[in-house]
């Protein structure tokens, strides 16, 4: 599983960080997403999928 981010869509809402704090963080300057684990293991799949689903701008996706 690979996390894909469209930085042009990210507005820094932070929903991904709240849903998967081990995988995502936010840039202190603009609030945009920082992917800390770009290839999370299967144990994190549910939370990463949820992060993709709750992103208000659909900036996140997963590629298997």
C-alpha cells in the first residue's frame, strides 16, 4: 500500500492526522499534510482508508 497525496488539493484541515496520527502529520507553516509513513503496513490499512474517506478535499488516496 502506497499513500498518495495531491498537495494542490490539501487545505490543511487535519482530518487525516486525527484519523491516523502515526501515518500523517501537518506542516507547522501552512498546515498541509506530511506523510510520515508513505508505505504503511496492512495493520494500518483501516485507519489510512478512513483518512482518505474523511479528507474534505479528497487529497489522499491509496495505491496497492
